């Protein structure tokens, strides 16, 4: 087999395919390693804590309304 036949495809591979392959490889590695930063993680935890507090407050307010005005849910549905 003539070695000159393999030189042209090898050169094309090294000039065109290999750089694209390497670029795509490291781009995908970067995307995989990207996640939440430390600051984003803290913000997310703060938002979760605030949501839990708000849910507890809503439950408390509903209990108070149920005790003081048992028909408040029916009144709200009738107004819709």
C-alpha cells in the first residue's frame, strides 16, 4: 500500500477535524462542570427559607380566619 495515499486524509484530519473535536470536547467539559456558584447556592437556600416562613405564616393566618370567621373560604369562592 502506498503511504502517499494516507498523507492527504491525515493532513485534512489534523487541520480540520482534530481542532473542532478538541474545541467541542472542552466546551462540553466546561458545561458539565458549570453548576450553581457558591453565591447562587446561598441565594437559593435563602429563598427556600423565606418560602418556608411564608407558608407557615399563611397556615397561621388561615387558622386565625377559620377561628374568627368560619365562612371566609365560602365568601371568597362566591366572589369569583
